[in-house]
């Protein structure tokens, strides 16, 4: 294990609460001196877990594991309520079971159990990482007599605004016509919060504009607080890609709504053009449960289609973050997801901080952070960019340098300072 490596091992459990069902860019501002939190600020962090079967690939848990040490360093008394805790032993942990489905995470909430949790911890700040749970948390605070600040962090949006300004529901949350109920539950959650944190200016604009269309006034609740980069995923001095055939990595989920079909077409055209490069696709989801496949079998379908291409290598993801790091370090370039509603992507930040030139479409947040030299609209344009990256060392080196510099303001201490500023009264 590398020194200081982010790990996902479960710390010793302190308490257990049964029946509580809640799951776990704007380009960053220049670094500022950390502002100490009020003396021993007590913060209860309600973890959102979207992938309980593969915690190593769960961005909600990774987010908490990276952020927690920096908050603890600034004097916060940090307690996680979730199926697992964070790896920093200074943090408290109360075991709370994760919902078994994405819809239970949004529509099932035990106010009694939450009230008992609040009475036990008596926090000054509560972080609802599942926005739809915020009304239930607010009701539990009322019952428990807890006068805390309730802040929500929008790890996702269940909608996006297309280039014409039309509201589009997230298809992954629209099974059986549940998209609009999810949307309304999400905005009910925002209105229950004292503070709302979003990743990026794209997310802020989509949230505030859509709230206005719904007749809701979010006032001054919304703050932009980008997610921290993993300090262990930073390219080291002298660290070079694997020798031999250049490798382009695609380290995103293979769902239809992530635009995997568009990546498949780019891969096909790269092969047809005989570009001297190999594509490495990480299978982040692994063997999924039958009920999840029944709702959406697109990952399995695209995995088979990509695996049939001669220029594509499928790499199974594991719990090893160190192995994941080696995969990124060995690559020459990377692709962003093709998801229209992208407001942030941990996988994208991982690639940039590892110095990988990132090819992007102008989609949501990707339009904010994309390198103009590496932005494309058609598969043919993507093929031309890849060809230049693998044949022009000067172009590739400059793109690598820009990628590394783009995440310089996402260190955990800088993000923790912004986070504290957003959640203090």
C-alpha cells in the first residue's frame, strides 16, 4: 500500500442504528489559507451509497473518504452514518444500512430511526448526501429537538437542461414513469435544506433555473463546492505511460445514458482508421444483480460489443485502488463520458490529476473544464485528436501539463475550506 493511500477498509464500528434507510466545475478557485472551523464543530455526515455491492467503485464513499481527513484536520468532529465508515480512525461511525435499490434511496425514509440517531450525536451540522432524504431529516430534527444547520450536497441531478434549455429527465431514474416524482422529491429536498452545495457552475445554473420554473425560490442557499481530487492519484515526477502501443482509457460506467454508444462508435472509427493506439475499458460494475440487469441491461450489451473490437481491451475493476492507479499511470490519454447531464465525474478528475490528456464533448460540466485542443463534436474529430496525441510528442506533453494544472485547486485541504465556509452560519 502506498503511504497515505485512500483505503476502503471498514473501521471499527462504534454504534448501530437499525432501520434507517438512507444511502450513503466550476474550475477551482486559487488555494486559500484554511479557516479553522468553530471549536469542535460537530458534523453528522449521512453517507450516500449508490453501489453497496461494489463499495470500491462507489463515488459517494470515496468522496467522504478523501474529504474527511481534511475536515478533521480543521477541527471538525466528523461522524459518518452509513453501512461503512471512512478510513481515518479519528472519524466516528454509526452503522446504518444502505437502501437496496435506487428508488428506495429516494422514497423510503425512517424518521423515527433518524431522530434516534440525531439524539445520539446531537450535531451542529447535518449533511444530507441523498437530497431526497432531506425533508425526512428535517422532520426528524424537529421531533428530536435538534437545532442544526441542514446542508445538502448534490452528488447528482435527476435532470439536465439541453442546449435549447429544455428540461430532460435522467433516464436512469425514470423507470415506470418515476422520473417526475423523483424530480419533485429532489426539489422538495433542496427546499428543506439551509444550504445546498453543488459541484459546478453548470449544476448551479441548472438547479436555480429549474427551481424558478417550478415556482421555487432557493434564495441564497446554493454554494459551489467542487469535489476533492484523490491525493494518491497524482502523476509523480518522471512517471511515464507504459512503453509500446499508446493506450487510451475509458474508465466510466457503461450505461446507455452515459453515452456509451457514442464511445463505441469512436472506438470503431479509431480501429478503421488504423490509429496506432489501443483502448482500455474498465468494467466498473462487475457482475450485477439480476434485478439491476432487468431494469437496464445496457452495460452488459456494450461490454460485449466493445470486447468484440480488436483495438479494445476490457479490464475488470477490482477493490484495489493501487491497481486502478497503475492503469491510469500506464495510459497515454483518456476519454470523458458522453453523458449529456454530466455535472461532475470522479473518473474525469482522476484522469486529469494523473496528467492524462482528456478528450471531451461539450456536454454540461465537461464544456466548462474541457481542454479546447481536445474537444470534439464528431467521431472523426476524435480520431484526428488521438492521431495527433500519439504522433506529436510536443502536443501530447503540453496537453498532459494542462491536465495536471487543471486540478491543482482540488486538493482536499482547499476543498475542505470551501466546504466549511458553505456549511457554517
